[in-house]
């Protein structure tokens, strides 16, 4: 029996704690439909390994797509599509944020020892930045 | 048989059109769990009657709460809670936007015939507005 099935047999008081762990950032539907796959993955290693995390995210999407294509129920298939879209949007947002952080870091390195214009202080106007 | 059940018996080509009508602004779960109730309401009248729309929204929330309390499945109960929270958040956002629009309208009326400071042009600084 998957851990997820065991969890659902807990008493209400404990179930409420599980309930609070899931919001729309990681829908509980994913935990349920991919219970076996999720529990067989090495998430501890992925936490500190960006390339491994990236591969696992791609695998997660592949698994979700497989479930969606096999789903006969119209509502469940629709919800799976929405969940996949939202996951992809969040990944894109996260990648954009990471990219901005990297830009900032590279700019600071490039500016090392040189005078930097005041626009360096503006988080959203990297394009206007002029190293002097 | 509810219209919603009839819809789900349509051919795939037409079902895809239905699929595109629903996003997370109005989850398809609501359409399904409240199919009978939704189809018995006078939505056409509510479109042009703000107080009627408000009452119907409250009734919708009451119906959803009833469904959630009766739901035995842990995942479905959890999803219903998330849906109710998101609906409430969107209502609050919409009310805030309407309130801002009303503020703007009242400010323009108050300023009628008088000189208004430049901050009138700033959409987010009504508190700083000084009629001169």
C-alpha cells in the first residue's frame, strides 16, 4: 500500500495537518495520481543537485501527461491539463527569477573595482545599467 | 438528466470546446458538483442586477460549503476547500477594484470646477490627493 493511501486512513486530526501542507503550488491531485512514482524517487538528492532536479521535473511532467492521456473522466482530464499548465507557468516564473539573480551576480562581478552608475540600485532596469 | 451530464456525452471535438471555457477562474469542479443548482438559477437577471448577483454568489458559496461538508473523499474535500478560498479571494479583489473605481469617480465629482493637484494622475496615491 502506498504511503499516500496509508495517510488517508489517519484520524481526522492528523488529516487536517496533511490538508494544510498542500496548496495550489503543488496540487494534492498530483500526490494522489502519482503516489507510487513520487514515493520511488530520490528527492533528498535532488534538493542539492540542480541538474537532477531539472530531470526529475521533466519526468514528473511526463508522468502527468501519461495519466492525462489515459484518463477517461472528462473533469479529471480537464483538471490534469490545468495542473500541467500551472506547473509549467510556475517553472517559467522560477527560471526567470533565477535568471535575474544570476544577472545581478554577474553584474556585480563585472563591476568589481569599477564605479557603477546609480541605476545599479534599480532592480528592474538592468538593460539601462551602464558601467562607467 | 442535467445539461452538464448531457454535455459530457458530446463527441470529443465539441468536448474540447467546453474544455476551453473553464479555467481556474471558474473551476469545472463547481459546474459538476452543483450542476442541478446552477441550471435552476436565473443568471440572465443577475447579470444586470448587482444586489441579485451578490445574493447568488453568497448562495453559491453556501451550496459549495454544503457539498464540502458532505464529501467523504479526502482529496475532493481538500480541493473543495481550495476552490472556496480562491473564489473568496477573487471576490475580494473584484470588490477592491470596484471600490477604487468608485473612489476615482467620487474624486472627479468632488474636483468638478476646482483645480486638482498633479497627484490626481497617480492611480495608487489617492490618500495623498489634495484638492486645492
